[in-house]
C-alpha cells in the first residue's frame, strides 16, 4: 500500500485536476455570459493557481517515485 503522504499527494492532485479540467471553465463561462468581469477574473486567477498546484503535486509525486517511496 501507499503511505499517507503519497496517498495525500495523489488525492490532492485528483481534486485540483478535477476543478481545473471540469469545474472552473463552467464558472468562467457563467461569469462571462452574465457580464461579470470581476468574477471571471477571479476564476481565471484561481485557474492559474490550480495549474501551479498541479505542477507542484506532480513534481512531489515524481520525487516520491524516484526515491522509491511509492
């Protein structure tokens, strides 16, 4: 099995990716359709943040795999 830290990294990656690749685009489009530029910018900023989070989590998982902790 996986240790808790590795499991947590995988779990967080899944949640971040789900938000990035399915949910946030809906929120951006809704704000755009309703002519809410401030809300649209908030969602776009969060999208960029999620990309950074995903990159960090992938790097951590890659390190875990390289160090044979998986």
